[in-house]
């Protein structure tokens, strides 16, 4: 048993929002009260004076790619606003990489390069090209994923290993970028990325597990005690391995990739199966692409590219069929939808699915749409009506607002419209989409409250969509817990709830909102044990 006292406890429990002391026993909170608890507990109880520090429930990231993030810590960081410096980082890695080994990187974003390549012989304006990588890679295969994870950049050695030539046709729901003479540039969009990725040596279970174990140490100081993971089968195996060895230091809700739906159904797995550390989540389905590479599915074409409506991977009818199979197995849906058409198609499918659930006497599962990045005015209120969770990533606003203005024009007023979703009765669950964005929930809270670049506070982007600090934190706590079906044990500090707590030196409710992104956890407790010591 442990007593924490002399603290500023924000419980997020409406029945008792504030406290100064709490008791933890058996991995759960047993009492919440004031400092009089010091005189009420047994003398043998371990007492910890928190010296006025802030206590919050542990934060949960509702959209994370855990294995990708963990292994990405070992890749070349290409998230830089200079094309030349990006190439220089690759050159440096070449110098320390054994001949024949792959060089992998992540994070390039052609929309922020201040020295974007001009239109030259084998170059499409704005994007990188294979030739520039060839010049610095000494024959080693190079493959770099875009910040959005919806585009890749390969050199000629990588294309050769993948068997990709100028005669290779575009795969379904993907595209190989070509220059004006029809030659490959090395840029691959959507499903075309798989042509290269399938020949890259993949990590084994133990390598993935070790990477995740190490990555946990970078996530605890950010205040994270749990994530909803959207990586694939290998990640699940690695998580099970860590869990079996009691080395899993995060609570993980593990999604089911669409390609594994039939297997999961045959095994009888359902959303919520598992324990407090590792449990099955929703089935992940991709409706469309992303904003950066202009592959998000749109009702009307992109502002700067007439005739480009993005890529719609599946339509409402196809998603409904998937949803029926999932619902009959007790598996909810998590639908990736960026563009307004993708969101409309997803909502049309879920509307039919709600009727199907009712007709079949099935429970109304907690379906969710991931991102809800752009929604048409006619569809704004439909998530609330259909009881669909809006799983959104506030930090995307900082990265995407300039692109949204350029590519979507006035339509961007309903981009990341979380205030509108709250007002129409939808539940919000917040995350980061790491490694697409930094896995920093306080940066997400900053973005939700301010809707402005932390390095340029001159403009609040569509400020009518800003949230209060409490609403933003709710998205990373109670909202995320609700999306996981764990609202009875996570998301607030309350007797009977799991003792997942974070200690802060800065009070997010009273500090300058412009400094919210600077907050870090000085201590983290999960199940009553300190994983980051006070």
C-alpha cells in the first residue's frame, strides 16, 4: 500500500474533480481524498510527499504505430526542411553502413523543403528522385518513407531488387511516379510502396520486441501509459513476447489488420479480448490515402490539381460487407478516412452497419473513424448521430494546416474540426499517429488548445475549433479509455480504477497555454508501480 499526499490531483472524475491525496494498493487506486488520509492510514503504509506537484491520470495515445515507431528510432531521420540536408543525412549513414545492407529512413515531406528540386531531366518538381540517392548511396539500396507513411522514395538499387522497371504497371490503388518521359522517379504512392517493402529484410519477433522495450523509455517521460496500436502481426507477436516476460510497460490495445480479419474471426477473437495490459482492438480498414501526397479521397478535386480526386481504396458497399463480417465476430471497425469523400463513404457504410447490428440482435460496437481530417458540412453531425468515435490527432494541425489551405482551400475550415464534433455529440479520442508525428501528448494538447505552430504563434488556424485544456486532456484520457472499452478502469483517478498516474512539475490548467508543449512527466506510475521514478 502507498499513500501519495500533498499533491494537486486532477482526477478527471466529475464526482470529485480535485484531491490532494490518494492511496494505491494492489495496482489500483483505493481511496481519493485530502491530506487527512495521512492520519487515517496505518503507520506501516509507505507515504510519499508529492511536494505540491500535479498528478493526472496516465495519458493514452489512441492512434500509434508502435513497432514502426520503435524501429524508426534506428532509421535515418529525414524530417527536415531542406532537401540537401536530407540527402546529407543519407550520405552520412552510407558511410557507416556495410556494403549490401539497406539504408532506411523516414519523415521526408516535399511540402516543407525550402530547396525543393527543380524540374530537371528525371525529376518531378518538388519531389526527390532516385538519381540523387544513387549519387550518394554507393550501390546500397535506399528506401525512405514519407512523413505521411503514404509515399516512399527509393533509389535504383532498391527498385532493381524489387523488380520494378519503367514497364511495371501501377498496382491497384497505387501509383509509380514517372517523369515527363515515362521514366521512374523513385517515388511510390500508396500500394505501390509494397512493391519495394516486400523485399526489405524484415525484423524478427525478438528484434521487434527489443526495439519496443527500448522505445517505452522514450514514451514514459512524455506521460504515456498506454497506446492503441495499428501496426501488423509481427508487432502483436512482439507485444505478446514482452507481456509473457512482464516487460510490457504500456497498456496496448492491438488492432486487427484487415487482411487478418478472417483468421481472427475463425479463432473467435473479439474486440476487448485480453487483459488490462494487452487486448484486442478494432479491425483497421483504409478508405483512402493522405493529404501530403494528395491521395486522400475527395468529393471535389484538389485546388491545385484539377481532376485529382485522390485514391478511394474501398467504397461504402465494400466497407459495409467488411463491417458485417467483423460485427458478427464481435470486432469493431477503425476506419482510416482523410478526405471528405472517404469520410462520407465510411459514414454511409456505418449507417447501414448500425441497422445490420440491430436486425441481427448484435451489440452496437464502438466503431471509430481514424483522423476525420476533412469532413463535408453535410456530414459533420453524423458521427454523433451514429455513435461513431472521432479518433483524431491534434498535432496534425501544426503539420498540415498550410497544405490544407493550399490543397483544399475554403473546405479546410472543417479540417480537424474537433469542436464541431463535440458540439454534435461525438466522442473524441486523441492520439499522435506516431511516427507520422512526434508521440508527444502535450504537443497534441497544445495543438488542440491553440491550433497554431509552436514556432509561429501569429495565427490561430480556424480558432473556432479550439478546445479547452480540460477537453484536450479528456481526449488523451477518458476519451481514449472509452474508445478502448476501458472507461470503467482507466481515464480518471477514482477508487477501483487502475493506478496509472503521471506526475508533472507544471500545472497544465494554470500555465500559459503557449507553453503546454513543454510539459514533461517527472514520474510515471503504471499499475501502482513506478516505471519512471519520482
